[in-house]
C-alpha cells in the first residue's frame, strides 16, 4: 500500500468514527427531547448512565395504552439481586430485591426502591460494561403484565397510585413464572429517597409454602440462556414458556 492511499484510508476511518459519534449524540438528543414529558422521572436513571458505553435504553419511547407491564431482571452487579419493575404512569417503578421473590407467604423479602426505569428497559438482557453503573450481566427472569390487587372498587390505576403513595402496593402478577396476589409494604427504615419495602406473597392458589422459586428457574424467560451464557454472548435458544431448569 502506498503512503498516499494509507493516508486516505485513515482519513476515511476518522470520518466514519466522526459520523458514528454524531449519530450517537443525535440519538441521545432525540431521546432527551422525547423524554420531556417523563424527563423529570427518568432524570436520575439517565444521569447514572453513559449511553455511548452501555447498551441499556435511554428511554423516551411511547407505548400504546393497555396492559401494565411487569418484569423481573436477575442482575449480577457487585451483588447479585433481582430487579422487580412494575409499570405506572409511563415509567417502570423499580425495586432491587437482594434475595429475589418468594412464593412462600411467610417470607418477607427486602425490596429497596431504586430510580424509575424506562419501559423499554424490560427488554434489556445482556452485559453492562464493568466500570459503568450497574456493571454486570442482566437476565430477563420473568415478564408479563400485572393489575391492581386491592379489593375496593376504585379505578385500578388510581388504586395502584394510591397504594404506591400509601406504601401499601397490592398487585396481581400475570407472568410466565410468577402469578397471583402480592404486596409491597413500605417500611419506616432507611433513607426516604431510597425507601425500603417488603415484598410478600399473599395466600392464594399461586402460593407455594416452602418453595424456592429463585433456585428453580436458572434461565432467561426470554432467551432460555443461563447467566454464564448471557455473559458469553451465546445465541438465544427457543424458549418453552415457564419451563423449569
Ligand atoms: Mn439492578
């Protein structure tokens, strides 16, 4: 290769990099503009992340009204935990549950409230680079929809809003793996900005005293992969919904 063509090639490469960078910042500007309605709600989520480095979504996409989304992601960050997310008013209310959910109604699981996440986050499965916020592997452990779980005759979404505000959030899960009636109860302990709640299964047909559901399901409900396979970037396998292994 002549010196001249080498120089031309490196100029071309620099130009390509510039275009990719410009594309990325245009994307994040667009996301920020789209996010004006929910901008305040997702501000903390966005502040913590560098979307040029992580594949997590920046948020702002609109979703048609309909069922409220539910997801649990298993997240091997500095400490393994399960992120429970429940859609309310255009964002995913989110709790980090160190030990994950339990189907045993006598078990109360600590759930630390974290920043609201964008609804698109529900599809995120992969690896957040080390050194970035939440660095580590994320698995979609369960997903589906949910409804208000209170017995009073209030509008269901209003019931959820009130329950959340009161710290007595009753809901009914319709996931692939988790079902039935649950409650999140806010406790007095902890920083009010990082409220602590307890996640408790109500007694109903979906309750399983003595079971360990987190141990039973070791694969992604979306791609059938184990945590190690997600980390290694293995291809998704076909998933039998709710299959145990
Ligand atoms: Mn997490």
